[in-house]
C-alpha cells in the first residue's frame, strides 16, 4: 500500500501517514518502530520530551533501510527555548537519533506565558538549522492562530507544518484555516481523541457500512481532509490496521457527519496552548 506524499512549502515532501511514538516507553520504542517500518510506515514522529529518540534511531538503523527512506520528525524540549539552549538541544537530538540531519524539526509548544512570550527568537534559531541543512524542513506544534501569524509577519521562513490536536471532537478549524492561508500543512495529533471517538455511534455506523474499523474510518477522515496524521500503538495488529486506510474512500456525507461531531473546546483532550506552561525537570 502506497502512502501519499504531500508537498511542503519548503519544496520537500512528507508522507501523509506516519507512526507516532508519544508515551511509548523508551525501552519499547525500538521494537514498536521496527514493527511499523516492517509494515510499511516511512514517517516517524518523535520529540525530545518523549525521551525515546534513541529507540527511533536504533530501529531505523536495524531496518536495513537507507536513512533517506525514513522521514523523521522531532521537536524542541520546552525547557530549551533560549537560542543557545535550542542549539545544544538540537545537537542532542541528532546524536540520540544517530543521524546528521532531521527531515523536520518543530517547536513543540509556543509557551506564550514563558520566556517573556518570546518564541520568535526560538524560531529564528530553527531557521539556522534549516539554512545549514541539518533540518531539511522546520515547523511548529500547538501554535494558535495569533502565534502562527506572528511568525509569518516577523520571520523569514514560514513554518512548513503546524502539528495540533485535531480529531472529530476537536476540528480546530480556525487554526487549520490559518495554516492553509499561509501554506502551512496541518498535522493532527491525538487523531482518535485518545480512543474516545472509536465508540461514537456515528463513527460506528459508518464503520459498519464500509466494512472498516472505527479507527480506520477516523484516520481516513483526517486524510481526506488533507491533514497529516500519525496514530500510535504498540500492538502489531493495530499498527497494521492503522496503515490500511488508502484502499477505500469515505463519501462526502460521511466526512460531513464526522466533522459535525466537533465539540469545540469541550472536545479537547490535551492542554490549551494559550496557557500551557509545562517545562520538564
């Protein structure tokens, strides 16, 4: 099964489906990523704060695939937003992965209540990584509309992606629209709302009619809306199930019915980026 590539505003491409490793135990990461690579995933999404970059690198090296065949994303730790800290953190990510470059590096959270609200200098530091080729593309994560527009107005490089919480219970349409306005692709984290949407009767009815699982239906909804998505699992059967979403299509009325499940802020499963201020110790 072939995963479509989408074109970033950097001119490079990114696989539309990836494998997420959020909250996968570092000791289990290499095994889970190895299984995903065997199934056919070629896009792995990790982060410094996940503490499992090393396992991702181990799996890629053990896979027998050339480094250029696997698209790897990581993200800046919230504790390292100051430019010199960000530079050291980026070096640490490359070392942990055992790679001399990243396909995509993101600011993990904007943290507008920390660092004097200055995520612009952090972004300009990521621009350095882009200019020297060690980050083939750069982007952001959890940036709200105002945060995105500030970067566009004040900086030289427009983010290639914005990775935000998106699922049927939180469509996050305003941010998605702002991303599209500036040529930024949206990546959806928590695409299944931590499993909550899998028992929704609307999703269940569509799954029954199409002969697919609820997870496949929701992941297909994401894909047909044009977003990049990376479900996470450590169960081989589920990892494979989540990969089998490119041999069917949802009808327009199915897309509309799932989109109508949006609950706005009440549907959010994670923190609100406007107030999130977590810094790991």
